[in-house]
C-alpha cells in the first residue's frame, strides 16, 4: 500500500503521555474523515498499545515509545507503536485474553481490545530488544 502522509511521535514512557499519544493519533486520523465510533476505536487501541509499553516494556525505568502514523491508500490508517523495552517472551500467549504479567490490577485484555477495534493487528517482540505493535484501520469500512 502506498503511503499518502506519515508522522512520527516519540515520548517518554510516563503514564501522563498516554492521553497525548491517543489524542495525537486521533487528530492525525481526522484527515480520513472517520466517524466518531471509528475515532473512539482508534483512540482505545492506541491507549491499550501505549499502556502496554508503559506498564510492561519498562516496568522499572522510563524508556522511549515511538509511534509512526500513516494514511495509506484505500483509506487505511496504519499505527505502529514501538518500544525498546524488555520484550515479550511468548507473543501468542500474551495475546490470549486475560493473560497478563502486570499483576492483579491489569485485565490482560489489551491485545484482545486492539484486535477487536482494528482491521488488522500484528505484534512482534524480541526479549531484551522491545516490542512493535502494528495496527491497521480501514476508515469507512466494517472490520
């Protein structure tokens, strides 16, 4: 797919930056004229991805989170959330509903929520090197 427009955002893995990330992606997505429901889906998925990086990638430190956002041909929005944190040992296991390494206060539904609100979701991770979450949302289409 051809990229029509792209931006990059980088910020420290502090919880106060989660709302900034969510809002920034939604503002960039607005050029595709999404519905309120589509914008809410995008914001929720970004919130989950960024929160995962804050809580799991950097459990005892502050690191960097980078988001690449692109408008692609076919009215697709691509969102890539990348950290250079501890990584995920077993991505398939981590994507299972209710699986968490974050303690009792975490629901373990982050990847499930991302997958339900986005058209496509891909998660790649290497222990000690970080995690990349790639989400695609086709605006104006169900899925």
